[in-house]
């Protein structure tokens, strides 16, 4: 499947704010702090952003923050529309429920990109069964764990040691000692700490 493989910092510069695509590494030597203009030949030129541009940028920001493709994002939006409640909030909650995001949130990856790679390589189990689908949506009661045969790997051991120090959302019950995590509730809008304006995304898709 096609996926962006270029510099992560270029995406942050395009959106004009930190998306933390490298996780904690984004707090050190951030390119955005040195070059705040958008990438490209005309990136430094001042441009008036129209209503459509604001809506598009908000959608792109959410898509890049969670690391999903355009077609995937559209499917999540269609799912969000069919659910009860506010479409924008439903959309963000669906993205938050992705398995790769949950693994990042529980502290077993330094970024969502790394979490996706770890899932694809079969390092985790879901309810005791091997899983390799990063886009899988978790539900209440699901238990995610590092596969027992992979726990001695140097990378996963280092992540497990740092897992206890990571701040985790209240809808996750993470056990750093056993490198497991249980979904104890569905995420709520207030659990998403990134400043999204989901109303603009809904307006974009409502045109």
C-alpha cells in the first residue's frame, strides 16, 4: 500500500505546527522552530487562506497526525456519519481507536509510525491472538500485549522500560510490568489532547 516515506518534518512545516510524527523526538531540534515557512519554492510567500483552504488543512492535519491514507480517512468519515452523535467527534474517536494509535498511547512505541511497523511485524497479540493489522479498531474489554516470544528483543525491552513513565489516557489500563494494556472505556473527545477543529473537517466533506 502506498504511504508517505519523505521527511516527517516537512509535513509539520506544511501544516504550520508540530504534529509529533516522531513522538518524543519532536521536542528536540525541531525543524519547524528553525524553518516555520511551508516547504517548496513558494513556501515563504504569504498567502491568504480562504475558507476551503482552512477546511482542507484541518483535514490534512488530522490525516497526517494519525498516519492514514486519503481513502482510509474517507472511510472513517463515512463510518462516523452513520453513528449517533456529532460526526466530527465520532471521526476523531474512530481514529483514536486504531490499534497502532493505542500501542503508541500505551507507551510501547515512540511514534505512531513505529507502532504501525511493530504491528505489521507481528510483535503484538490482541486477546491472546497474533494481530498484524494496524487499522483494526479496538473495543472495550480488548487486551493488547507484546507477543511473549518478542519480549526479549532489545528494542521492545527498551520501550517496555520506558512504558511506565509515559502519560496514558484514562481509557487505557496499561501494565508496564507485563507489557499489556486493557481497553477499559471508549475514548471521549476530551481525551484527545491535540487541538483539532473537527467542525472544519465536517464542513469540508459536507460540500
